[in-house]
């Protein structure tokens, strides 16, 4: 059943609370293995990327590093990326936001950051 609604003529834009929000810009992401980051081994623990974009690893201070995924987030299924390897293919295009944990070994120390692919 539909009912008629009457709005007050006393409401102004100053009375309306606007919720803050952030617009996410889809773009390629670069992760830097970092031996000085004892907690994560990288410059940023969690990376958010849109499907179809690239994630790349670049050394910061000459670190030796290797990335290993149990489940690949990449379109061509790459699971291991090592320093000096070709960049992996773009990440998968998914329907739902999906986290992919990975292991990165930096100068012999293992860490567990993650990549989140935004679904669409």
C-alpha cells in the first residue's frame, strides 16, 4: 500500500548530514619489498586493486625477494614471482571483493601480507 508523504518545508541542506566517503581510483599497484619492515616485509601490508589491473613488486634497497600464492589472483595463473622475473599478468576480474593472502620472503625472512581484488 502506498501512502502520501508530506515533507517539512523547514528542512534545509544545513540540516542534512553528509556521510564522508572515499572514491577509489582503479590503477596499477606497486609493492616494494622492504627489509626494514619487520612486520610485513613490504611497504604496504594490504593492497587493494581493481580486476584487470596489474600488481608489481619492485625492490626498494636491493632486497632479495620471492612472492608465493597458494591460489593465484592473476589471469594467467602465476603463483610464484621472484626478483628479476617478468611482471605477472593482470589480476582476475571477479564479481565479489576477494582477498588473496600471499607469502613474501625478503632476505630470507617470511611474511604474510595480502592483496584484495575489488569485485564489480
